[in-house]
């Protein structure tokens, strides 16, 4: 499986984690009222789920697929912005 496909799966996992934590916070809010603890738990879950993001790097130059300059975006590059490698076709 290519590094790009693995990064896409990670982005999909993050979307699912965001949905789950959103529903968790809404549910806690409805059941017991506003709770900062629910937000803290949601943030910890999202940080833990996103910790794998640093592993998705170009095999040629090492640039991360999710970084665009100083910004981090939610969808990976198909082509490396540093060296031009086609990441969707290159096997890991």
C-alpha cells in the first residue's frame, strides 16, 4: 500500500474521530449540562488519534504529506511539494 493511501486512511480515521468526539460532547452536554471535562476528554482523544500523522513522509526527501509550508491541512498531498515524487504511485 502506498504512503499516500495510508495517509488517506489516517485522514478518514481523523474524520471519524472528530465525529465521535463531537457526538460525545453533545451527549454529555444533554445528559449533565455543560462540562469542561467532556471537552478535555474529546481533545485528548483527538490528539491521541492524530499522533500517527508524523509518520506519513515522502520516502525520497522525508517531507510530511500533511504539511503545506508551516500549515497542517487535513488531506495529504498526492505529489510531494518538495521533490515532486508521485506519492500515490510509489510503493512504500
